C-alpha cells in the first residue's frame, strides 16, 4: 500500500478506535479528533520511522513492522487498568490507542504484499502474496471504510 492508502486506512481505524472509546460525542469531540489524527499518523509510522533524511537507517519491514511489538502496544492500551492515570489521560490515551490501531492497520495492509511482514521473528517475513503495493489501494480503503463504518454503526 502506498503512503496515501496507509494514511487513509489509519485514519479510518482511528475513527473505529474513537467509536470504541465513545469519543464521537459533542462533549468529547477533541479527544475523538486526536484519536483519528493519531490513527492517521500511526498508519504511516512503520514506514516513516525507517527513514532519516530520505535514507533507510534500518532494513525495511523488519522491527518497525513486527506484529508482536504493535500487538503488545494495542493490547496493553486496551486492558491496562492504569491508563486513566496517564498525564492528560483524556487526550493522551485516545492518541496512543489511535496510533497503535493505525500502526496495526498498516501491518494488515502490508501483509498481503509479496514482501510481507515479520510475525514471530523481526527479520523473517511472511506474505499472503495477494497483490503488489499500490495496486489495490483505492478498493482496500473503500472496503476498510465500509467494514469500520458497519462496526461503528452497531457500536452506537
């Protein structure tokens, strides 16, 4: 998936996370927007963090795309009973959760690519080999949006 596709699917996932947290109400709209923007940024972070001034400092799709790392962050945020004690928790927690969900979404859409992503070991990738990057981005964004909107409609 290209950068625009990752931004879009990350933001859509941020909408899902904001809905899950109940942040799409008028009294919490700022936290909801922050969650969505964090998803947007999380959606490109695994690729963006690999570059410094246009050069790779780490091999593409290794540690930055490692599923256990992103999954641990998301699960910790979803089950940690102390998340409310984070500084400025009303805004920090939605930002962290949106970011983590956006990053996981990035991995979901890189997995079908021939290059794949690392699942168990950060330097061993697995691929579903369904499509090449950039070939199905628009349809994937639309399908992801439809899937998340159907979940958010049932959530509200």
